[in-house]
């Protein structure tokens, strides 16, 4: 991997988003760390300056930096990359520092940052710092606020961070192609006050969508509506990391959307509060409770909650087609159709033909059938009780008692307390198990028809303590 120590040398002090050219400037460029790992990397804790809880990037990492005087220096390299969406499928994308999306940038409110951007793409590019308050000449809109960064050139962006919050970066240069090819990343600015809105675990990811035909590797960059791979950090389930959380932790999840549609993101088992957008922190008095938050196109939403309900909780987009992989949208509906005779006739010509969809599509989640190269089943992934029948924008929030503060390893399947799993009634005609009688009505009030607890169920917990 990489380390922060020894990565960076001295760099020339430049005053605008301009080309770093000439021998002196080139010799002073900081190194550009790179990785092609597909799994979540450890958080990068600060070794100087204000304290903060670093973020964890799903299937990603944080870009190391170096100090040059009072400037915090980063180096991004825009370049072609290969990204595994999940085991069995790899895409040829564009990204930064070996990955798509690029590494997360972290700094602190008030920091002076200098970001070197080297272009190793076959065409020009820029970087726009989405949502950040900065001088116009540092905004990264090619042709408007700066010259385009031509192939082989390095530009420098310098600005002081004015506000904390959740932001992102992406090109504003041939952006239809470049964002469709995966060029994006998160930019997190921590508050100067380490106590402000502090959480115990802080997860980030960016949503992107691709249209990649089975057996091919390149996205169709001109597609506007008909995507077949819906990703979090350019990964799809079962390739998306779980979110391991210690029981009782205060948790934040920050999500950016650079797809062509909105995404209603839903967390099971908890209520949360919407706390931040790319426009800044939501005042505490204006926060609202949710279990699903819609993330608009080109926007960021963050939510906070207390993880007080242990288990393996589904966390996903609530648009059902967005939790599928390699999904063709021209499939006919054969539900209820009698295909026996048709299947027999087709197998005379195609011996391996398999009828699909007469009883729904659930069979797709458990079938292991030959597929074209470099693609994924539409529904995939298994849990301890069988096929999960999901793909795309889906993963698990795994809440466990006893995890160490910095432990982000997958804790495995949740061990349910006895009597707490839904079960089959073997004899449906038999009387249902008896329930406790409802408590008597209070004088002058309506009877309480809902018992406070049910047999074999855990005691209710307050999911809205925050």
C-alpha cells in the first residue's frame, strides 16, 4: 500500500490554478500515492493539527498528504484504471490514483490546501471542487475559469478551506464522457472544533451508474437513461463492503450522487436524522427524522443515527431496478405463461435452453448457469438463510456488541437470539400461539389494543435517542 511518511518533498508555491512547468516546479512535485485495492482501507488519522474522526470510504481509501510550510499538499493523477465491480466483472474506467472513484480527500476547516493535478488521460481535463467556497479561478471549469489541463500537464489548485462539510470533486471538461467513465471522488472537511457534531464512525461513498454490455469492458458514455450497473464507489453487491458498526456508536453516512437519477436510500432497523448536504450542516432545529432519504442528482446527503439495534441490517436504494446487476430492460413478462411445450420445442434447437420468469424472477438468485464473459448475475449473493436476491446499490449495516473502536473487519453473519427469527407455522389450521391479553383501558380512555412486548421478541428500543 502506501504510507504518509516520506511521500512528499518540497513543492513550488504557486498562486493560481496554472500549469506546473519548468524543471524547478517539476522537481518539487509531491509523489502521488496509488492503489488498486478493491476493499475498504484503514482510516487515515491526523498526526498534526486539530483532532478529528477520519472517514472510512466504502471499497476505497483516503489520499495521504504532506505539509509544505503551512500548506497541506495533495497530488491527484487523472488516468485510465481498471475497476472490479464485483468478483467476475471488471470495467475499464477513468479515475484518479489507480482507482475509480478517486481517493477521498480529507482536511480541516481553515486549512490551506494545495492540490496538484496531473493529467495522464488521452484528452484534456480539469477538476471542479463541488460545493466548496473558493476563488473563482480555482473552481475548475475548463475554458471559463482556467485553461484545460492538456495530456501530460500538471496544474495546481490553491485555496483556503472556508467551511466544514461534505463535498466532492469531478471534472468540468468533457464531463459527459469523463464522469460516465468514473471520474469523481469525495472531499471531506472536518470542523475546526473536534467536538462539533462528532461521531464514532463516519462512512462515505459516491453513487455512479454505467451501461456495460455483457462480455465488454467499456461503459457507453452517451447513455442517458438505460443503465444496467448501479454502483456505490464503482462496486455492486455482493462486491460492496459491509458497514461494520459497534452497538451504541453514533454513526454518520455521507452519500454523493453523480448518476443521472435520484436515489431513495433506505436503512432498515433504525431511524436517522438528515444532518448535512453539500450546502453545509443542517441546523439541529431543522433536522428531520427519516428511514429513507432521497439523494438528488449532483447532490450530497448525510445522515446520523445511534446504532442501538444489533443485527445485519439491509442498506440499499429503494428503486428496485437499482438493486440488480447487468439487468436488461427489454425482458418480456412470462409470469403465469405455460412454457412446457415451448421449452421442449426450443431445446430441439438449443439443448441448454432454460425457461425464465414463469413464476417471477427469484430463481435468478439461486441459479448457477453459464454466463457471458465479464458480467454478473442479475440477482446474486447469499446469506445464512439462502439467496439474498440483490445486486447493485445494496449492502449490509452490521451492528455488533463488543467491536473495538477502530475495528472495521466484517464480523460475519449475525447470531440471532433464540426465538427472534421469523418462522414457519407447520400446521396453518391450528390455532395461533396465544398472545398476552391487552391491558385494561384507562378510566375514560380507549382500550390499548397493542401489547408492549410480543412473545420471543426483544424489548423495544428507542432508535431516536439522538
